[in-house]
């Protein structure tokens, strides 16, 4: 009997001890949860090398892209092929990649994507330089477009694994590329009399910088996912490898209004610069008609540079001001670009502008609106999307850019010849109805100097 009582007393003590341990574990778990919550609430600083890498990625893609846009008239020199042909080949593969890649590209490791981007850019630039026929140069542009589309989707989705400042850094890089490309091309071919061929050849070595920037950055995406498959059971993993089709559809639907706004902005932007202002030159300008286009593109992309970079600049100086400076009603910026397009279309048809500086002014403000639409759209997508859907959302948002630019190119193929023929019928100076040289590819620079 005494032994039974002792056993009962020991069992009661054991229960009390177990209960104390369980309570201790519960409180410890709660403390850990609270600690985790507080740590997630604190904003993290991104390493400077990662910020520089994303900035460089954006700058590299858009430097080559904008050089091709700036050199469109030289590439097509001696032909009446519409300027938009360069835009279509420069955007067509890009558009296809941005349409399809968000649904499968997470299965491809980022290291393989970087090598692919390097190879396509390099092959495309060498083809543009050494091809004799215009159609082969357009094939080279297609190759660079394929690399640009892969890079755009890859780098935007890659920001999902890093702090939000990388989105602004990439956007600022694209703005830098937009101004650096035409500055480089216009400076060499117009001010320093370098042939377009040699200017393109110098750029052919730049894609190697993609590989270098990727090597120096932290590989956070490798820590969180291996070839697109999440490591562990973390529900907040940034990888979209295990998103269902329903989840992808819902995510796409949630940001569709932003994609539509980007689409409208890009249609108006590229129809304006690739089909409308290409038919506007002025006899009283201090340079010949073939130089007009280079300055138009340079000034327009300068506006894009300013607008794409302002959020990154403010976030580095006064981060608290960034939320107040984000334009969340993106349709306002799209509407501004629609108004610019209608203005330039009327000016090209009725020829009521008689001073090139008026075109310079309005083309700069159009560039500001276009750059702001780009920069704000992707910051809004990043802000409004849950971490587990962010990688897919950032990739899907690029569809508006590719689709809008491609449609603008298709419209330009018809619109530019129509405006040019109309101008020839009403103008006393027909040489000023087109901003293209009608001499060979390599003779262009020498004739302009």
C-alpha cells in the first residue's frame, strides 16, 4: 500500500513537471514568434554590391537596347524600310519571352540565364556589325532582343529574393542605360565622326559585364531555392515554383490594371518616337535632317533617365519620402503619353511646328512621363504583392512593356510611310519629310560631320 501511494505521488509530481515543461515550451515558442515578428518588421539594409549589381544589369540591357533604337536610321540607311522595322525586331523576341517566361523560367537556374544573355547579346552585336545585308542586321537585332527579354524577366524576378531597394536600383540602371546609349552613339557618330559600324563593335564587349556582376553579388536565390525548388517548408519563400495555375491567374488578375496602364504608355511612347517624329525635320535647324532623329532619341531618353532614377535617388537620400513620391494612379501617366502622341501626330500631319526646339521640349516631357510610368509600376507591384507571389508578379508585369512596344512597332510599319507620303505631297522641302540618311551604313558618320 505504501509503495502504491509512493508511486501515485511520483506520478503526480511527474505530471506537474511535464506540465511545467510544456508551459515553458509554449512561452518559449511565443517569445520566439514575437522575436521573429519584430525582426521581420525591421527594415533590412541591402548590401551595396547587390545594389550595384542590379543597377548594372538594368544599365547594360538598356544601353544596348537604346543604342539600337538610336542607330535605327543608320541601320536602315539607303532604304525606305519603315523605322518601326527596327523596333519590331528589337522587341518581337523580347515580347515572346516576357509572354511565356513567367510560367516556366523559374525552372532554369539563374547562372544558365546569365550565360544565355551574354551569348545572345554578343552574337547579336557582332551580326549587326559584320552583316552586309539589312535583313541580316535585323536578325542580329532579334538576337539582342532575345537576350534583353530574358534579362528583363530574370532580373525583375530576381529582385524578389532581395530588399525592395533593388527594384529601384534596377529601374535607375535602366534609366542610365537609356541616356548612356544614345549619348554614346550620338557622340561617337555625330560629334567625333566615328562610323556606326565601329561604334557598335566597341559595344560588343560589354555583355561580359553581365557575368562579372552576377559573380560578385550575393546568391540569396540559391540559398532559398535550388533550380526553382524551395528549400524547406517556408511558406513565405519567394520562389513561385509551387504556385498553382489558379494562384498565378489570381495574381495576374490583381495587377492587370497596372499591366494595361504600362501597355498603353508603351504603345504611345514608341509610336511617337519610331513612326511620328521620324517624319519631322526643320530647314532652320542647325543640323541636317538625318541628325534630327539622333537628337530626338537622345533628348527623349534623357527624360526617361531622369524619371526612372528619381525613386532610387530619393531612397538613398531620404527613404521616408519614397512612399509620398510614388505615383499610384498610373493611368495619369499613361494619359499624359496619349496626349503627347496626339500632339505629335497632329504636328506631323498639319506641319504647324516650325522650330525644332519645340519638338525637343515636348519630347523631353514625354520621356519624363514614360520613365515615371516604368519606375512607379514595378515599385507598386513589389509593394502590393505577397512575398510568395512576388517573383511571378514581377515577371508578369513585363508583359505590358513587351506587348505595348510590339504593337507600337506594328502600327509604325503602316503609320510612318503614310505620314511621309502625306508630307511629300504638301511640303516645299521634301528632304525634310524623313530623318534618314540615304547613303551606306558606314558612310553615314562621315557625311554628317
